[in-house]
């Protein structure tokens, strides 16, 4: 049935949208600018006093994007473009009648002033005057190669919205009595463009930000309610660039590292300190003028910020963002499907590549920890080497190929309770591959692409490893994005087929995992012919499919969307992607409006109403909600956002963690958020999220105030505490085998009410001494408690009603000395009593990182890094903040000090 529905969707919808006539690439005639050949030297100092600049015709006539949409810019701007055989040059005069007094120029680290949201700053970013030059070198009406500089000389860059891109280029700026000026030099070696010495035409956009007026001006005008980006760019003509030579860039590094932590008495593996050093490097090679090969050997990522602490009481893995530079840079070449929505929740994109799987913590570390008194399990699998080929061909193909090899990792350990030392393979030698090709059609208005991923492991016949890890795993996918009517309407989607193979034990293990739970009683055996989804303990392979599709109106006053997001029961991609769960068919629809022209009451408004639902492949409705969202920017540049969600009681096929389907109580949820003008020296943000249960007595509250301070032009401080308190009437505790529990397949699934509280304080400081010397600080104290109340079980499958032990059924007692509960589920009946250790907890932690970075020459940097972590826990279930704060600083710290130096060599 699902396959037939999928076939209908793939045939009918393209026939509808394909009937639309192909629209013009440019909705309006584009402005044209001519680049002039550089005829004399230019000293890159921010002054425009060289004679060479007079050869270029200035770009003028910018128009406002905000606040007075479409009106002429309030201040004059002139931009000139030159070129030679090696680079593109931009010189700009940003006039201001107030002179230097009108210019706002905070000193910040590189890329800190980028704004991906389309607003000139937010609670999480600084605001500034700046100039941005955006190029579309292939002139494919898709690429957005962004270079920006502010009056203090702070640079930023992004590639099609990816701020991790770090090309080697130069810029300088100067403030004077007439405003400010800037000069940019962008080497061709950092750009990708078509071959040929004939004069070329590139896409060009010019942005100017005037912070004190909260104004954004653009050269090639685009209405705020329109989509398309590069489709609106102007034309930069006259570029006679010679054939681009092949080049190579080398970046060797050396790292010295010291780790200092508490050594438990008798631990033969870890003393109080460990010192080490390593060397490695990166290579960038221009294979053709369009394709670049990046490779890394023995990479080190010690300078990245630590992951924040979280409280996770579910059976599902916590998702953390990728922060390692090699994998962050150029990740846009591997993006797939591109899920988006005006409003949605409890769903995820069709992921096929999650780069943090490469070099992950060894997957059998937990197996060793459960059996060891002491061990030396490695923190991460060593990446021996990785390489990626990325670029875009002149015929419109975007290419991304990545291959990485991680080493064989073993752990020594002393078994419990005692015994001779043993060794265990905890991560086998593995190879990871991703290949991605995307084709642009209709000058970028339509794209279609394919992706393939593979994971292969050498398991070496180790039974422990063979029973737990797959021998190999693959996924292949097709995605598309089709727009029409000047890109006002769009239909996008993707389809993926997955396969994993290994021993029968390893496949049965993934079938029982939290993403699948094939073993749950009462589950119907489902299949789609090609994709069997029965619980089969003898199977040596598992296959499935995923689907995402969205049809939307995405520009203009009225907006709407409808989407489908499916994962078949056997869909499994966790070897090289992130999958929380499979076995669902999710769908949504939203209708909204946007108002982009300011009035005396607001500057802009966006609202939407809609709903969503989800069914598993047995037909159980596992998600249902109705929602409404309203957001507006006030005349004083404050922002107000609010949304409400009504989520009635639905079935839950995951709550019993492999047991029968029950019902999860519904809730009503409200979000309120107010933030002040981001241009001020002190910016405040407050969000409040109350919720209340449906069919049960429960309440929740999250309060998150935030403050961003700019005490000096070169210092930016963010402080954001978060407090959460909530009640969950059905927190999973354990499962106990009991033949008398016939309704639940011979197992009692024990739950409890729980009252949780968490409090964290995220603090970030960015101190910029010069644009090339910065200090970044991050610290997060985190406190959490869980107070379990009233052990219980569900009265029957497929119901929300629960029975409390000791009140509704059976008895429960607690031994104060051992902190163990004894539960007799039916009192004098035949069921056996069982014990539960007191699950209450109180946790505290402190995580912090300090990174001093000096870019001592273009592309080369030195880092001094200090990382500290502390952790402590008790079993009382209360959150006494003064006591826990004091105890936190008595907990033994782990300190890591690191010095890293990189050196860039390029031509």
C-alpha cells in the first residue's frame, strides 16, 4: 500500500507542476556593472587613493531592503571593481553625513558579524556597518559567494549560506570624515568559475549595512517577500580571466597536548597526567579550475568548543552539531533533500550523512565499561586520513565525494571483580564514503541530484564485535527541487533506500533498537514487497526506504505548504547518518501571511496556522497537533514571537521501549518570546514556555532569559540561563519478566511519575584584540535532578490509564538502608516481587573552553586552548542550588591544555 501511494505521488505532482511554463531567469531586468583591468599597483590599506581605481565605473543607486523597502538608499555608496590575472579587486566608498561619528565598527573575530537569518544582528550576533560583495562566478543563478568587511577591517565570508567556508583573501577598511572606505582582494584561486579566456559575466550583488539607521541597502533589488537570491543578482561583465592554473595549498600542523585529571587509587592505566604531541596536515589541490581536492592526514580538532551538557532520559541518542573544521567546511556539497517548513515539530530531515559518525567514540566502549574495574578505552576513533573532492562543473553539475578511514581501536581493562588484564577490540578498522552529484536545470530554477553512502568495517572475527556491528551499510538517494512562476512556487523532495548487512545477531540487535523495536508485542508484520519489516532473528540484512516531499508557495503575501515525511520500518542509516526512529508516515499543512512593508504599528509580520499528524505503519496515530504562530518586529526594533500547540492524547509505540503500544498523554503548549533592539549595547531576550497535560495531571515550565552585552567595541558577552521544571507521568524505569503479565507478552513494563528540574548557565565571551588575534571563552555550569514518584504500570495496552503500585494494585516498600524498592505487582497473587534501585538522581557538571587564536599570516594560525570538565552526582533527587554549586567546585576537574600551530603554503 505505501509503495503504491508513493508511486502516485511521484507521478501526479510532477505532472501538475510540469505544466507550468518556464519563467524568465530574472524577474526584472538586472543592473549591469563593468569590471576594469587593473593597470597600476594597489596597496591594500583601505584608502582609495590609487590611480587604478579611476579606471572603473562606480556602482551606485542602491535601494533599501529594509526598513523602507524599495526606496532609494538614505546614504550614498560607490563601488568599483577591478581585475588582473590573479585576483578580483573591490574598492568602495560608504558616505555618511555624520562622518566618523555615524559609523559603527565593533572589533570582532572573523565571521562573527555574519548574519544568516537575514536580519542585521540578533541576540546571538553583533550588529555593525559593513559592506558585502556577493558573487555568482558560474552565473548559474544559484551560487552565493559572500565576502564582507566592516569599518574595523573585520572580515567574514560564506559559500551559499555556509559560514564555515574560510578562503584566503584580504581586506582593509578606513574610517574618515566622509564615512568609511574599504578595499578587497579576492584571489581567483579561492573561487570556482568556468574555464575560458573569453570575457565572462558573473552574477553580482552589493549590500551595505548602516547600523545606526538599521538599514540594509542592495544594488540588485529583491522584494522581501520574494525568494530566489542569486536569481535577482545583477551582472558583472568584462572579466577577461586567463586559464586558471592548477594550484596546491598545504597546511601542516603540530600539536602539543597535556591532560591532567584525578587518578583513582589502583588504576594501572591513568596517572594524574598525560603528555603527548602529534603532527599532521591538510592539502588542498586544484584538480581543475572547477574541482578541488581537500585531504587531511592524522587530523587534530582540539581547538573546537566542547559539546554542551544535556539531560536525556529517553532511549534515543542526543544530536550534537558538527564543529570539526575539515567536516564543516564545504558541507553544502553533501547536503541532501533540504527539509523546510513554516512551522513543524517532532520530525526530522531525511538524513543520509552525519559526519560525526566518522571518528566517533568507539561503539564497544560501553561493553568494556560494564565489565571493567579499570580501563583505558579511547575517547574517539582515530581518523587516519580523509579526503573530499568538491566543486561545480561548467555544465551545471555540483560534485561532492568524501572518503575517510578510521583506525582499529582496542582497550585494555581489568575485569570485575578482579582478574588478569584483557584486551578488547572496541572499534574496527572502518572506511566511510559519501558521493553526491547534483544537476542544475532551467538556470537553477530546477535541480535534481543523487547521493550514495557506504560504511565498511573489518570485524576480524571477534564475536563481541561481530554480534554488535554491521559488516557494511549502504544508502542511495534521489532528490529534487523544482520552482516555477519566478520561483514563487516550489516542489522539493527526496527518496532514499537503505541496506545494512552483518551477522544475524547484529541485525537482530538493530531490529530491537530504539529506532525500530520490531519485537514489540501486537505489532503487525508489515512489508512493501521489496522491504520486509518482520522481526527475524535469522536475517543477515535489513532494507528500508525514506521519503520527503513538500509542495509550497514560498513568496508573496500569502504562503502555504503541505509535506509528507516517511520512514519505513526497516529504514536504517545510523552507520553514517543520524536516525532517531523509523516506522512512521508524517504529514503537515500550513497557511500563513507575511507583511514586509513597515507601518506605524509594525515593521514586519509573519503568521501561520496549521496542523500535522503521524501514523506508524500499523496505522496507529502517533502524533497529532494543531498550531498557530505569530511573529512581528515592532517600530522600535523589538521582536515578539509566540506560538501555541494543542497536542491531544495519541498512541505511542516507543514508550514501553519494545513493549506493546500504549497511549501518551496529550498536552497544551505555549511559547512567548520578546527580544530588544539588537543594535544596543545591552540586548535582552526572554522566552517563557508553560505547558499542561491532557488526560493527566502534569505541568511544565521553561524560562530562558538572555543578555548580550557590548561593554567595549572589541568585547561581546552573552549570558543565557535556562530553567526547566516538568512532570512526566510515565517515565520508563525498567522491564521485568513476568509470565503472569499476559496482556503485555510476559513482561511488566514499570514506569513512574517523575519531577525533573534543570538549570544551566551558558556564558560566552568574545574578546578581539585585533581582527587577527581573538580570545573565545565558553562555560556552562549545568544542574539536573529527577525525583521519581509512584511506580506504576499501564492498565492495558493501547490505553493512557496507569495503575500505581501500592495504591491501585499490589504493594511497594522501600529499604532505607539499601535505597531499594521492593514491588509486588499483585499483592497475594502469583506474580513474583521484584526490586528497583532508587532511581532518583542529582547531577552537576561544568564544561568550559578557552581558545586564544592568532592568525599570524594569511591562512596560518596559532592556538592556545584550555578545556576543563567537572562532574558530580548524588541520588537524592533534589536540586539545592547553593549546595550543588559549592559541590561542583569541590569535584575533581579534568584539564586539557593544547598548543597548536598551522602554517599555510599556497600558490
